[in-house]
C-alpha cells in the first residue's frame, strides 16, 4: 500500500506541478543506432529496409517508473534512385497512471552530393498523432471524493508534426530537427477534466542537434564519438556525450554521459536548480550481417541513484537487403 501511495504522489506532482508545462520527449539511450527516433530526415539512411524495436524500463525498482517502447521501419522507395526515404514509428510511454501512445510517418528527400554516393543531404518531415491518457483508477488516495482525479481513464488525441535536416558521409554525420511542432498551437482545453487543467501531461517543442564521426585506431578497431544537444526552450538544456569502439566490424562497446547545462540564460528557471547527471554503458552486437542486438544500462550519478536500480534498455535491429539498394559501404550511424 505504501508503494502505491508513493506512486500516486509522484504522479500527481508530475501532472499538477504548478507552472511547469514541459514534458520531455521519448528518448532512448540507443538513439545513436537508430536516428529516426530523433530526426525524420534519417529515414532511408541505410537504404535497405530496416526494422528496429526498443524497450526501456527506466528507474527500475522505483514506484510508477517509466516504461517505454517503440517499433520503427524505414527504407528508400523503389524507383526513386535512393532519393526518397520513408519511415514509420509506433511508440508508447507509461509513467504511473499516465500513458502516451504515438504513431508517426516520415518522408525524407535525399540529395546526393558526390558521384560516389557517399555524401548526402536529406530534408525530412514527419506527421502523426499522439494519444494522452490518465487512468485515475490506478491511483490510491485518501479522499475518494477528490474532484481533481478522474475515477476512470480519460484520454485525448492530438496531431503532431516534425522537421529535420541530416547530412552524412561514410565517416561523419550531423543533423538538426524540431519535434512537436504543433505543441505551441494545441488547444489547452483538450486537457481539462471537470474544470481541472491537466495540460502538464502534454509534450512541448523540442530541438535536437547532433553530430558524430568514425575514425580508425587500428586494423580491426574504430572509434565513434558523438554528441546530442536536446533543447525544450523551457528547462535546462540536455547534453549527451557518447563514445564507442567498433571491434572487428561486429561489436560496439561504449557509453554515454548525460548532463544538464544552461547554454543560454532562461529567465523563468530557478537559480538554485541542481544539475542532473546520468551515465550509460552500451553493447551492440551484430549476430549476423543483418541482425543487431543491443543492450544499455543507465544509472543516475546524483541523489536519485539511492532510490532506484538503474535503467535497462534492449533493442533489436534487422536489415532486409533489396536487390537494387543492397548496402555496399558500412553504415556506421
């Protein structure tokens, strides 16, 4: 019972928390191996049809901890000479009694920049819908007549759009994207129930800026450093620093360090906010030339570490080669 009450308190703080209007977007630690999750212009990057599935259990052992999953597929369209990439994603995210279900489609126009087809500039757009839900029956509370809590499940559907640019060579990439473009224009009344405002559950606009490279360290060893800056224009900016070793073209071993920084001054932020840091260890193994298996373990390196057992994330990637667009060069990103 105590665990249930703690979960209820945490969730209520999240959905009724004063002026805080932003909720972070779904983000997997293994986005570095599936860029479609943060940029629609990535669609078709591997050219062959690529299937990816990811499941994440965050803050294991913590009451009401987030559970997130997603399935995506992308590739280039036949007859477009590799210029048009299409992708689709299904995502879910659950935090206590709060649930988010999303479906997106992505279109990328890929412009070759050299005769060898090793450099490309892509422009991508994405569109979809998101369902936000709160299940009041999952809460345990003292006052059964509390009108601020729905007795059952209530939900709403909201349209969404995203845009991105992605540049890549055989050993370098850089991309920028803006997600949740409609969030600034969504009618807040969608999130009202019996006069109570639940608008804190909706996502806010996010911008992602990322880049990375690969360079050899030896005959069978390569280093892949990268970074990601995530900005929601309201809270502290999030920065990921990543580094991976590729051993024998079969095994990726590495990690990531995530921290919050104040890239520019935001007047609405409290001055005494504490820095939130997390570290990840990742392994990606190519069981075959087509099948990739990945696992990551994340842990907070702040005061929250004492209350949870880390985060676990498992991913599977499967490449379906076509006769015309079979990958001839390594796709490191």
